[in-house]
């Protein structure tokens, strides 16, 4: 009810939930009609035991649900398939084409007849080392959904295997399907116990860190954060950070023309072509085992420089000089990354996520 | 001591504090030598009563201190002068040239001899209206420094004058010297009372809002936030959001060349010229009574479009469709800005900040 009071489209939310539920039923019925055993689990019940039980995982939701589904799958031969049950709200980049949402038996038929190919989406792994690190992941979606206390967010079986060698780099128990983002975050402080629920604060603080790309020399940087993505993630947040606007390309070409460098008329068509080509060059195949790093709003002055603000790489190392920063994986899991911590970021093809591409 | 354990340069921090203190003493002594009465107040003691007492205000610190000093001055004839006592760490854009830091009597002499001119830095005012708004400002610097409870952050005398007409737009008791930033923030939730002090989370969430520029048609947008700045602020965060990298200009010109549009060789010199010209065009005089709005990482798809991602304007209106957003003024004061709230943003020359430009 508080949503209605705020003016949100509460009725709209209810309707989308109804549509989602109907779409989920369609998928489940289609599977059971083929005598496939289905366990339907909600977000909070979805865990590694469920994944172990399954031969394949189908996420029913949008791209966010697909990220969540993938986050518990570490077996490169366990297919994860996304069905977009919320096409109004989600682009569904990670899901099957939206027509299968209402015609799922067609998708099943294609799978039976082999009218598909396997697609391995490369993922990023993270090593963390250094003084005072805290390799315990915090599940951001749990914070959003459950509003429970966070003791369980700090328990992670997979990590405990690594505790034996405290001094060496810890392999974190996550694999990024879209990206790892490193930047200053905001803290919730203990003394705000009695704060009014509406209290919030946001402070844009620059992130300080040092970065080494492909074992190159360390470079000090100050920016609004560092994004390292996969081919899958190259069309997600990374794309929004790096894409160029028609308006900006037009101004750049106008200036080039002023310097006598343009011999074609500067028309909308040319600007559009150049804009599109540039933005397309930011995208690459999810199956390529390479990462794309980009620095968000680099701050360049006497102290800090950026020789390269973005590019492809096999390995990125970052030393935090941050006060209160995080590494955030796929917008869903967060690790402290403060002064003294060193992260090594790379792709290992063993970590790939198995999905399917249906023939059209 | 916890700083030393984290690996920060604690000795460096102490040294900068020593330098700052010495520089402040120099300024105070210079003033008292001229028989000027000086009240030296620390950040937390600085308030509107102090400003009322003074004929002029001198901030001793970096640009952040200058923003704080300006934030309590609403009289357009009360000069505010910044002395950069931390030149190693602050660019000092808002302060006197750094040589006066150690030669303040020279600055005073110029003031006495009239070897200066007044400079009025235009500032932005904000009106807030709509359902469920909370016009109480939260002082972000207080959160950082005092770690006290926030009851005093919610008391604001100036605002109480406006309470009489609840239904009309409220003029907020702040004036932005650099910029207003609107975007989704992070919440500290009441139930996290017993969280470990190290608990933090950061979730990059897109901001939804509708925007109308210069009373134009409303446009739905989704982005990483909206920045509206002054001429002063055009060289601050706005500059970092909008500046283009040499690397990006090079790629754009390469693509234009590929389309047969470049008749000059594509060399570093040309790229540098175009890059510099473009970036310079983002800056304008602090005295111009116009605002520059820019959308950070706009998300463009079927639903959301951005006809213009940045430009000059006299008035910007924003309707929040956000879940948990803020309007942040000069990185220091924050207002809730959630679904149902409408902000009107503009410059009124009555709000200008009086500073001085010394002749060189």
C-alpha cells in the first residue's frame, strides 16, 4: 500500500506479476508434458543443492534472474537457459528470444531435434589478497529482498576451502557473467541505529587505485570506478559507460571540419554511421575469452593520468587505495576492497557458462 | 592508528595537517596585522550566525572547504574568498592563486588598492513539490565527520518559513555553487541495527525520471543520473562526465576516415586539437546565468530515449520515478527525491556568490 501512496503504478506491478506467473506456469507445464521432472524454486530457495540435483537450469524472469541463476552454477557442462517472463520490463539479452515465452514447446522440440548449438559464455574469476581483506561476499539481492539480518550473507562454504593459505591470493567463490565493477561505495554505519527509515545519503566520492593491465606497469588512477566485463557484459553496463552520443560525434566532426579535415558534408547520415560503427565496436562475442576494461569518468590532473581509458586484456590487477570501496559482481554480490587489497581479474575457460542458441 | 594498520600514508596525513595549520596561521596573522578582526572557526562551528557577524568570509582549506563556506552564505554582497591551504591535494579552482597562500599580505594589499574586481558566481536554486516529499536536507559532511545522530541534520530554520504552504513548491534552503546531481542512491535500512560496522553495500541501480528542459515536453529517461551545473561547476564533476578521451576521438576520426570523410592525415596532433577543443567547449564562465545539464550513461532502448543528452538551459524540471533517490547539492547536502516528487531547477541572479578576482 505504501507504493500506491507514493504514486507508483501499483496496479501495473500487480499486472506484471500476474503475467510472469502465467508465463512460468506455461514453461512448467510444457516441461511436465514431456515427462521432464521439474522443481520450481523461488529466488530465495535457489541454491547449489538445487543446481546439483538438476540436469539443466531454466531461469524464468528477466536478465537479472538469469544472472542470479548463473551465479550458482559452476559446472561448465550444466546448461542454463533463460526464459523472459517479463518482456515489458526486461530486454532479455541473456534469455531465449521472447516468442518462446508463449511457445515454449517449440523451444523444447528444437532441443530434442538438435536444432541448436551450445554456447559457452565466458566468465571472469577474481583473486583477492593483501592486508585486511575480507573475502566474505555480501549478497546484494538478499539485502534488497529479505531485509533480514546478514549473518547468513557472510557464510560461504565454498570459500572456507580456501582459508588454509591466508597469505596467498584467495579465489573468490563467484564468476562474473557480465562484469566486475570496482569503486567507492557508501557505508551504513553502526551508529545510525536509531535513524529514521527514510534516512539515506549518497556521496559521490572518487575511487583511488592502481591498475596494471596484462602485467604491465602499475598506474595510479582516480575515477568514478573501473569496469571489467566479458563479451556478455559488453552489451550491459560497459556499453552504457562507453557508448558515444550522436550529439557528441556531431560536435567532434564539426570541430574536425573546422580544422579543415572533413571533405564530406557533415550530415546526419554520416554522423549516424560513425556513431553506430563506434558503438558497435564496443560489443564482442560472449564466447571470446577476453575481457574489456573501462575507466568511468577518469580524473586527469597533475597527479593522475590515464594512458589508456579502455581496452581488451587477459588480466587486470588492481591495488585499492580506496577508503570504502567494493568489488561488485554482476550487480549482485559485493566484496570489500579497501586500501591494502589487491585483486587479480582474469578469464579461465573452465569457468564458462553453458547455454543454448536455438536455430532460427 | 587504524589508518596506519590499513596501509594508508598516516605520516603523510599528519604532515598535510601541519602544513594546513601553518598556512591558516599565516592568513590569520596577516589579517590581524592589518587590524582586521578575525574569528577563526572550525568546520563544525561554522554557521549562519558567524556569517551574519562577518563582513567577509575566508575559507582556508581546499575547494571542498570553499563549497562549505559558500553553503552558509545567502547574501550576494558578502564576499567569500578561498585560500588554498592544501595545494598538494586540492586543485584550488575556487580559491585564490596558490602563491597567495604563503604571501597573503600581497592579496590584502591588492584588495586595499582596488587591484581586483568583484566576481559573482551564479548558483542554482531548487524547488521541490509533490506527494510524500521530505524537504529536510541531510548534511553529508556531518555524516562523514561527526558520526553523531542525525536529529540536528533535520532541523533547518530557513526551511520552516516555507512550511505554511504545504501544497506549493518549497524553495529549498540551499544554493548549488557547483552542481545538483539527481540519482538513485543507497539506503541505510533501519533493520540493519546490529550489523557489523564493516557491512556495506553498493548496488548500481539505474535512475528513472522524467525531464522537461526550458518548459519543453516531458521525456522519460533512464540513466546513471542527471547532473545540472553552473559555470563554476562546469569544470568540476560535469567536466569529468562529459569530457572525451583522446583515445575515443582517435577512433571516431578513424571511422570517419574509413567513410572517406577525412582529407588530412590522422595524426596525434589533429586528434589532440579536436579533443582539446571539444573538452574546452564544456567550460563556461561562472558568471553566466545559465545551467548545463548532462545525463550520465543514458540507457536507450524501446522505452527510453534521449533526444538530447546535454545542453544549456534556464530551467530544468524533473519528476522522480525513482525508488530511493537523492538530489545532492555540491556533494554535500542531500534531499530525498522519490517517486512522486517534482524538482524545478534554475538560476536566480539574486543567489549569486560574491568573490574576488585579483589583478595579476
